[in-house]
C-alpha cells in the first residue's frame, strides 16, 4: 500500500475498512438522503458539470417540469446537506458545488487495495 493510500485511510476510513461510528453516520445520512432524490441528483450534476463552476437558478429551472418554488426547495436541501453554496447577485441566485463534501463522500465510498483483498475472499462483487 502506498503512503498516499495509508494517509487517506487514516484520515478517511472507507465503509469497508472500518464500521462508521454513530456520529459520522449521523453526519452522512442527511447528505445521502439529499442525493437520494432524482431531481436533486440531476440538479447537483448540472451545477457540478457547469463550465466556470457555477450556474444561475434561471438556467436550472427550465430543465425541469417543476415549479420554481419546488426547484428552490430541492436546492435548499442540497445546500443544507453541504453539497452546494449559493450567492445572490441582484435578482438571481448562483449555485456552485462544494467539492469538499463530494470528495469526502468519494473517499468514504472508495475501496482501497486492502478493502479489495478483504472482500475477495467473501464472494463479494469486485
């Protein structure tokens, strides 16, 4: 295992390397719940993939067959989960991804080499 993998595992254990403690599970549950809705997942994807790193709500709303208040509600939940940030500019609100949160989720869900070794003998899908 490389020094980088060891450092990553020390600060951010994966789901396969150690059971989540109660506090971490309580912190992560609302984030995963926010991502569990197809509209919110699409919104996050639209925000994250936007050139320049941000997008106006005026560009998000037309992509859905939903009312503006419903889109705003979904954006509010993504913001409360720490996945996005917003900034008001005049009458419009611009959204951007908070990569620290998505990087944290990726680190927790990523299998390390030692995780692969553990699951290889259990019949788990690699």
